[in-house]
């Protein structure tokens, strides 16, 4: 839990509930498909529609996804968990209840760790439980009417619930980003926030330091990190203003309007007793064997935090670089390919975090869209390391690679970018520059370092930027300081 940062004398307390769609071919209790974007009500079968006489059957792959998450978070995986009926009425909930888990969830405890402003933070988890999603109400489909699309009804979800450990919107967003990275990394969710595959509810309250927890309001269905931060910041300001004006905060469910940047209460927030949970009589207890857990553990990919440790140890990278390069499996694989083919891991890291990321950010693309392959970037880095091209020339080569394609050596030759490393030729040019710039030489010898830079500039100008800067500096010092 982070150190409290006070806002107008109040401490902010935030807890999160993340709902992630699991990557399964069929729904959690039926064989209906889960494909996004199909025509409305074409992927809901009799079980999803709660027609009389239908019975739910548990989807094994959904349980497998829950086990993977529990292993990734260091959680306890319950050997026996129970499904319950959560009773409430809403038009897009065909049964009149949601099948979820209440008293005994499948994943219990765990931690999500991340860096924020260079400081390590950790958010404790209460649980992650399996449940089915509801359908979707479309309020603007027809004037004065609400349409129902039940394609999403029964889609398998994991709801991941935190302790109220976060103390700022920035920390909440950092937590959400880390969780998003993790569930996509282990391939249990596609992470598409626009399609609702990863959506979050933020429980926000404020209190005076040392006081009991304040009354919380839950901001529902935050489906972008920017909206998440804006919504929480507005809610914090609103609650403080209410308390300062002498009003009490009423527990409620709120929605965020991106157009106005404001939250507004949707309905009074229920407590768990209001849902009248009871064990679902149609589903037996879920039993997860130790053998299944161990088999899943053996199949797990290398997790991001372990990869960070390896990058620091094996490649000598700073921790910041290692964390940046493990934002996705594709990014990590790209770095390793460049580092191994160039034998220059730190240069590889610098170029990927610098020029490659700059180009990708121009189109908001991922590393998969890089127009410079790992082999091409490695070849360029080798030419920097062996002195064939300067850093400035290398950027010209990189831009040509990205915009036009081709091979590194061919681009260097075609554009005349090869660095001048002939010591004899450079000595002659340095001597000529010294002879032609007596004033700068005198200033340098009088202790004015800027005059030295002027001499370096003259040599680079004489060589049309092709001289090796390190050699130029060494030769000038040799002549002037010798």
C-alpha cells in the first residue's frame, strides 16, 4: 500500500474491480460461441436465454484461464469452489439472476506489483471469481425504445477484486495497466477495451487521515485508461466539495460521461445482502486438482517480472529499460532478437525505446508493425559499434530502412554515410583546421572549453560530417594538449 498523498487535507482511497472476458471459444455454461461483432442475438442459445428446462454445464477452459491467472498473481487456487446465484433484475439479464461465485471463489489473494514514478508499488487482491456476463442494452437503437442484444449473455468472465490499497488516480491507472499487461501476456484475455473485453469499476472514497473509511461510490465500466484517470480525478474533487459543503456522501453506482468529464449517480449502490446470494442448485462444486494446477504451471510462459530480472542479469540492462521492453511478449522477443544478433544489448535497448518507439507511436502501432525487422536493426547497430557509421548517420539509415526498406550496408553506400576512420587523412585535416583557427586555439589554451567545440565543428564541417567524432576529439586533444 502506498504512502498517502493528501488532497485538500483528504486522503483518497481506491479499490478496483476488473472484469475480463476470457479467451474461450464458447460461453461459460453453454456451447454458444463468443465471437465479437456478430449480428445481434445470433450467438445466444437456449441456455443463455434461460429457457425452461435448460441446465448450465461448466466450461473447462474458463477454469483453466482462472488457474493461469492465480499462478501469475501468486494467489491461492481453491481446490473446491462454489457457484452462487446473484439475484437482481435488469432487462439484459435473462435469468433474473447472474451465476457467479460468492463465499468460496476459485482464486483467492495475490498481488499485482508495478513501478510508479520510479517507486515500486503493490496492490493486494481479495479474490478473482468466475461468472457469466450479462447481455447488452442499446438505449439509442430506436427512438423511445431500448433494444436488447443477448450475444454477450453467458460470456465467461473473471472478476478481479482488490483491497482498497490505491491512493491516487495515477496509482489506480498504473495498477490497471499492469493487470491488463498480465492477462494479455498469459493469453487469457485479448485486452480489447473498446470491445469491453477488459473493463474496470473504480470504488472511490475520501477521508481525513486516520479516520474510518469514507462512503464509496463505484464508477462503472471504465473502458480506457484516460477515462479511468479523468473519472477518478473528477470523483475525488466532487466528493471533497460535497463534504466541505456539509453534505454526506451516499453510496451509489456512478457513470462517467467523457463528453462532460463528469461522473453522475446512476442508482443507489446495493450491498451483498441485497443480492440474496445462494448456492446454485444446478451446478456442483468446482474441484481443481493439484495435478491440474501443476500441469498448468508447467505450461505457463515466462512472466514479465521474471523476464525483467533476466534482462537485468543476462543483458546488463537498467531495470527501467527491462520493464519498458517487457510491456508485451512481442516487444520482449523483438529486443532479444536484436540484442543477440548485434551483441550490443544496451544499444539495442536504446534504439527500441528511442527511434523504433517514436516511429510506432506516430501511428499508435505495436512492435508487430515495425517496418525495421530485428535483423535489420541488429545490422545497423553492428555498423554503429564497429565505427562504420556515426550515430547521426545511423539515424538517416534507420529512417531510410523504415520509409523505403532495403539493406543496411547498401543504404550506407548509396547515401555516402560511411564514417571516415582513416587516421592519416584525419590528422591532415585536423592540422589544417588548427592552422586556420589560431584564435580558437588561443582561446582554448586560455581555458575556454567552448573554443574546443568550435574546432571539432570545423573538422566535422571539413569532412562533411563523416569524421569519427571520438577520433576527432582524441586527435585535437593530442595536438593541443601535447
